[in-house]
């Protein structure tokens, strides 16, 4: 099985691109949402660590936003609690799909959390900052301060790009993205 990881900036289109590969996708953002919604243990661990922000299960986005706005160090505290559960979901996904030719890993902090293995194929998704911000501003609950703090938790883009095997320039048009994906797949499969 070939592990193909997509890395890039917040809002660069990793999820958009991941769906075009035609292989099973592990989406870390969806995993986190599920954990916040259904995992009571995570809620109580967050409440214990950051009691001023979390009231009753499930974990609510507004509570997370307040915690991150109050202190940027809270991102690390939240991550320490949530990321081990995401890793468990990732391992289940890999085990479930171990007979597949390839899997796609859509994990925003893939390199930061040292999830990469030696044989992984890493693809950097490059998008214009102007287009990314335009798209992010359309998202419900967009907050520029939260965006800056989350971006600060990521490696600089030049490091992500340097650690990648391929680059897809994402203009958010399916035809060009499919052409790039087809070219990459022809080289790695």
C-alpha cells in the first residue's frame, strides 16, 4: 500500500484535491469533529485542563474558539489531548485499507506531528494566499485571529514544500487538478 499525504496551508484545498484521487481518504478534520461530538473522555480531559471554557458535552466549536482566543498556548493543550485519539483513528483506517493499492492522508499537521514514514509520498498543495483567504472568509465561524494562531502552529510553507516529493498548484478547478493527479499517480503506481 502506498501512503500519499497531502500537505499545505490552511484552506489550500487539501480536502478538495484528496477526493479527486479515487482512493480511500483519511480526513483528520472529520476525525477531530467526530471525536469532539462523540468522545466524552476527550471532553472531560479538555474540561479538566481548561475548565473556564468547556461546560457540557459534546465539545462545541465556540468553546474551542474562546479557549484559543484567550491564550494561543491553549492550541497546544488541546492538541495534546485530541491528537492521540486522531492517531488511533488513523491506525484503524490504515488497518482497514491495508489491501488497497494506495490511501490518501489529508492531515493538516502531518509533518508537524511526525506522522510521515520513509516511503510516504508527500504532495504539497500550493494555492495563492489571496484565493485561500477569499475561500476561508466564506466559512462559517471564520475568525482571522484563530486563522493566524492555527497557521502559527504549522511549519512554514517553504519547509513543507521542501519536504514534499510533488507539488500540485491548486487553482480550485477540477480539470487541472485531475491532470496533475493523473501525472503523479502514473509516476508512483
